[in-house]
């Protein structure tokens, strides 16, 4: 055995017993392959035909890590076994290698068209058998590790979303409940100024809840593909001017801090239009404006510029805030990610920029973010212009 195979054997031995199911109607070959694989430290399961192999799979705990099967067998041949294995979602990840004396082109072609992972041709080359077994197992282990990593990341995202949503729901609800309780008990004794303060507190809590609900609805529409279907159906012109006015109003409504930050609009082609879901684009631009307003320093204005060039409607949204560290620029588009949440006392679940990019890209557009620490941030949005070539 060469050094490469020995190294692979050591790797799998260190990661626990790996099992291989070998299926062949030749008892002598079964014993020979079993002996070889056991010497390598594998746990070996044997079956004389496809039907016995299926019974082995049903009973196996855990499932085998690799299946090596002959093609020509009684009762259930190798091709039929492969198809039965691939019908089961819980068996899909098991690598499958054909072992056969039938090395004609038609058999090879049929097997590869079915989706088999590899072929071994009799008489067996032991070194090739071990190399293929180890390579398939190594690849499967890498894929399993990647899936576990992705699942862990998904689970963490779910936990983060659950915590953030519960917090964001409870905070305004508590505020509204407290205000209604105070009004119920002390309305008769309240002065006009106190009454107005109570109403403003209720409006703030209500606005915060509405923002969260709209974010969740848009998030589901993006994830489910419903937004894409809507965009494809709505091919009529939507003026970008209406989007900017509506987005500015919505951003002020949702802004908890610095609601009075000026927004300067520079519309160089206010008649420009795009096709798609105006409400979704308005929400996306509002999220960008809200982000710029929240991070503006000393009430400095947020500047919005609009122009058309090369068949695209372009928007730039620029603030004079603290800026974003270069290492975190791409991270801000990840759902639930927030830059220095505690320092900046941010509210929300951290999906505003992610939603904005998702909406713009669903319309066939682009969204880029440029930022410098201490100088501010600029977001560039491009949408295909309707009626421009």
C-alpha cells in the first residue's frame, strides 16, 4: 500500500469507524473485498444482491458511509438498487460506486447518466479500490462538515431572529400598554402637554411595530419568491420621484432618533421610471435613508442624488456619519448583523440593508456601499430604467 492510502486510512481511523456496504453475488469476491477493507480499518456490511442490500440499509444504524455494488445480480440488479437508494432522501448523501465486469461503453454511460459516483472494473485493482473508497469518503465527509456548518449557522440565525423579534415586539408593546394604562387612570387629571406626550409615545411604539411587521412581510416575500413573481407581473412605469418622496416620509416615520435630520433631494431626471413593485422599492430606499439618518452626526443632512445614464436610474444616498470599518462593509448586508449595536443604541432586528439589497437585486438592479471611518457612508443604487435604451 502506498503512503497516500496509509495517510487516508489514518485520517478515517482517527474519526471513528467508517462502514462500507459491499453488494455482489460472488461469495469469493465478497470475502476478498471484505478482508481488504477490514485491514484498512473499515467496518464492512455484505449483501449478495440488491434486495438484501436494501434490507441491510433499512436495518443499519448508522447508515453506511459508502456503497460498492455489482451490476449484474439476481432479483435486483445494481442499476435498480441505485435507483431505489436515490429515491430515499435519507440515503441520498451515501456515495455509490459500481463494481462490475461489464466495462462496455453502454454500461458505463448508463451508470453515469443515472448519477453514480464512480466505476470499478473486475478483476479488481486493490489499490484503485482503496483510492476510490477513500476519495469518496473524504469528499462525503467534507460535504457533511459543510452541511453541519450551514445548519449551525442557520440555527444561530433562527435563535438571533427569535430573540431580536421578541425584543422588538415587546418593547413597543410595553410602551403602548403603559401609556394606555396611564391614560385610563389619570386622563381626567392630565394637562394638555402631558396628554400630547402620551400620544407621541403611543405613536412611536405603533410606528416601531408597523416597521417590524413590514420588514417581516417583505423578508418572507423575498425568501418565498413571491416578490419576484410580483415584479415580473408589474411591467408598467413607476416614477422614481414618487419612490423618493414616499421613502423620505416613511424613513421619518420609522426613525426613532434624529427624525429631524434634513434630507436634500437632487433629482436630475425626476421623470425617470422603472418597472416592478413600487412599494417594495420604496421600502428598500426608506431603509437606506433610515440608516443614513440614524448614523448622521450632529444633525448633518442626508443627501440624495438621482440621475439616468446608460439605461439605468441611479440613486446615491450619502451621510456624514462615523462610517463603517472596511472589514465590516460586507457584513452589514448579512441578516441580523448590526455595527456596534450597543454603542449606537440601534433598534430593529438588523435586516434593513439585507432587505434593501434583496429588493434591488430582485428588480435586476445593483446596490453598493462605500464608507470611510470618520467621513461617512454612501450607498449607490441602480435600477433598469423603463423606456431607456
